[in-house]
């Protein structure tokens, strides 16, 4: 099954809150998203990043999504990983964390493709769900 649509995202830099985080030199950012389309949901998450994102670097992130997927209510967690080369994500993966689905989304599995065009973010979630 596929869910498609777009999302709005607010990324807010966070201050390192312990000596180890300050010493790492990694960027920490909070994520706040609103999904529109087949996935009608909100999410909050955390990102760790190396590099400034405009040249080369990498990021990992986790976000918890709460809402409806094709009318089925619940929550699930997405895990992200990407390498940045000349400001463009490479080897970009976004996957549903196995076992993270709740409510009517229990048993959800799949992967999301994110596109960025003209400053707008789109998604295509290729997923499986157990029959009701």
C-alpha cells in the first residue's frame, strides 16, 4: 500500500545539555512536522547531524508520528539516516521502526521516500498493515 502527500517541518537547533554532547561537536535539532494527504498526522522528533548540511555531512533522526494513515488511527516511529554530499541527501533511508505501531497501526511496517522540490517536502510511504 502507498500513502502520499506533503508535510510542513519546523527544525529548531538545540543546545547541548551535557559535557559529552558539547565535546562531540554534533548538531542536535528538534523536529516538529504536520503531515497532509493520506497520512494526516503530526510528529515530533530529534536529529543528530555532522556538518552544516550545505556541503557534506550526515544525519540520523527518530520521530514519533501520531494521527491517521488512510483513516486508521495510531502512532508509529520513523528512523532516518542520510549522508549529505554537496547539500544533497545520498543513501537516504526512512523506515518504520518494527513493533512501534500502536492502535489501529499496530503491525505497521514500511519505508518512506521523502522528496524536496522548490522548498516543499513530499512523502511516499510504502507500507504493510495486518488486515483488520
